[in-house]
């Protein structure tokens, strides 16, 4: 792979569907954005001809250093039909572009009239959507409209927010200013949809990130499963380490676990250095905060009977670019070879210096569960 490198993880249970999680990094030194983008796309094409042969891209997320100037070029250069997320979160290795791709084999895929990208196998239709946005007058109104549109799209597919949505990502520009409006809108929408602290919320990452259009204050990626049953879903709390998000007025789940016949998928929300009372742990100490993030994520994974050995991809968000080298060194020591990307993206509370999200997958044998 010329001028790019990749990290890949794969689950192959021996049944029909294999899953791949891929992160591709561009070589930055002395290379323009177009050269870096070409290297990433060429590297992806090479992988598809070799290690990833036969796999279908489900969602791609491009992390860009200057999304307003680069985003349209990405869309022109990559016309592939999948859910495509374009977000301004500069890669911290000094490059201008990085790519995360989730892929599956032996599935059927198509773009639906509702706007979703559908990946189907057996009894389930996996519904992905990316970079949903509008340009209403403020972040609260934009968020409310985005969720309302999503709810209508779900209804077209016979789904609801409460029963079928598994994961959301909310990318908020100027997060220190705009996040409050996002929280207010999400809380109100969720209440109208029957999502409360006595029912459940949805695993989510709310993080700094910008869109191609600078008027967009919040854009959203989301994932739902049509055909999923309540007994397949388990919400993760790790109450020894983390408080309920509703304690401080927000509405998302710390993590969600989904069981299928041959595998368990785990979605860990953006997780920071926080304790069971909702307080920031280790203020102004990025090393100790990083270790507390690991401890919290490990507790969530443990609740799903998983460990870091089951983690297939990680995204690490840093508030201060100057912290990159020390945090990367910590990850390389503990998680050598893991698919991971480090990006510049402030967390929703200014005292949190680092946040991490991840996906995990574990082979299981659960005959009473349906296949993925």
C-alpha cells in the first residue's frame, strides 16, 4: 500500500456473515490533500481486491482536517453507494484525511427511498444513515428537525426510534456553545417518543465536529435494525464506575449490546474520565484521564461479558492537539495493532481532555437467538 497504512480486524464465526473493521491512514509528509486522499482510496481499493474481497461497505466515515474545503472533493472522489459520513475532525497524526470503514460479507445492500442505506441478511434489515443535517437558525432547532426527519424515515421502514435505533453520533460545531441546544432538543424529542430514564435511551457519541456547510451546527449519523426484538438488546451501565446520564440532564446510554445466534455486537458510547457521581476524574491530567477512560470502557465491556480482546475498532477524541503524542504512546503500549484513529474533537464538557468510543464483537453460540 503506497503512502497509506491500514489496520483491520475481522470476525468470522464460520457462518455466512463476516465483519471487517478497517481504519486507513494517509502518509502526511510533504503530500497535498489530493495526494493523501488518492493514497487512502487506492489503499482501500487494494484491500478490497485482497483481504476484503467479497465484503460490502456498510458505512464509511472520513475524518478531514478542513472539511469545508475538502468535503466535496471526497464525495466526488468516492461515488460508492454506502452510508457516507463526512466530518471535520482533523486526524492527529498530521495527515489531512483518515478513513474508517465497516464492512460485511454475504449481505444484500441497497439505497432505500427513505434515504437509508439498507444491509440485509436473514430476518434483519440494518439501516444506516450518515451526515444528516439542516441549516435551521440554531443548534436546538437543527437537532429537533434532524431527529424529526429521522423518526419519519424510520416510520417509512416500519420502525420507531424507541424500538429500532441502536446507535447515534452527533457532531456539533463549536461544541462549547452549541451543545446545550443539542441536549435540549434531544431530551424533548426522546420524551415525545417514550424514551425516558425509566425506559431506555440510545447509545450515542456527542462530540465536536463540523460539516461541509459551515451553517450546519449539528449533523448526525445513525444506525437502526428492522426486525430486532427487545430480548436481543441489553443496555450497559457499569454503575460501579459511571452514573446514569440523566443525572446531569442528558439522554443517552453508556453502551448497548445486541445478541444474535452466533455473535454479540457491543456499541460503547463516547466515554470520558468520569466517576459514578458524574464528576470529572483527574482534572488537567490527560495521562490519568486516559487510564480512567480505559477503566470505564472495560467495566462497560465486562457487563456485556466482553473484554478489550473483543474490541474491533476505536476512535479517540482529544480536546488539545498537544496531547496527541503522549496519548498515542499510551494506546500503542496497551493496544498494539488495534484499529484506532486519533482525531481533534473537543468533548462536550471542557474538563474532559480525552474521550473514546469503540465497537466490540464476540463469537457466541446462542441457538435460541436469530441469525444476524
